[in-house]
């Protein structure tokens, strides 16, 4: 796990004070900086948990996506679309997973030029074991209660909708997550 910084002050709060003095309101800057730092912390923790499996979180997400697919195989373009990453990132991820024996590439029977990534039995096994460890660690979010995690999801969903990550046909109550869709 990453070594704690144990600073005697909150550097983001300090930056926000300085920002206010130089530029004006700092709430958005402080929020963005906090989100970026949280991303660094979580990615480091999750990658540390996954390292014994020869996985990063990005590779783990790719394997989980293949696990959830009906046939265990998806076109590389579909993987990129679902994981919201650039095609080069998908190629690199699949390359590493293939070297580890977790996926294999197959010609796409529906597209003569396309390629499928198919999860192997070793890939399915590593997903089961890695998922157990991630869930035991609450994906690095043990300091939050379940209702706080739902609130966090809803807050960040607003940003994802505004960015156009997915279409929202109508603003309706989402019973499962307790927020608006």
C-alpha cells in the first residue's frame, strides 16, 4: 500500500485559501483537486491489491467486462466503448492480459478485419480471486458507510451525465440507487 503522507495540514485546503486570496472563489478548484487526489489514492491502493495477480485496475476492469459478457468475448472496439478509453489503451490492456494468459485474441466472425478478446479459464479464475480481495477491502472505501457511497455515486453521476457519458431519456427516480436518472 502507498505510504501515508501524514502532513501537518491539508494541502488542498491550504491551496484553496491561497486561491481565494489571489483569484476569488475556490470551491470548484478545491473539489476538482480533491477528486484528482482521491483518484491517485484509490488507483494506488487498488493496483497494490491487484499486483499479486499480475493485474492493474484497468486490466481488472477489462477482465470483468469480458466476464459479464454473454460469450466471454467482445470486439476490442466494444471494450473501449464500455470502459470509456482510447483504442490504444484497449490494445495495450489486451496485450498485457494476453501475455498473462488471461485472454486470447480471436478473429471476429462478424467483421473480417476485427478482433475479439476472449477471457480464458485462467482469466475467469483470477477475476474471482481478485474480486474477493477488492470486495474485502471495499475497493479502498472502507471509511464510508453504504448510504454515503450511494450519495457519492449520485453526485458523480451528475458530472458524468453533464459530460455526455450516457443518454438520460428522462429525469426519473432511480429506485435502485435512490437518485435521479
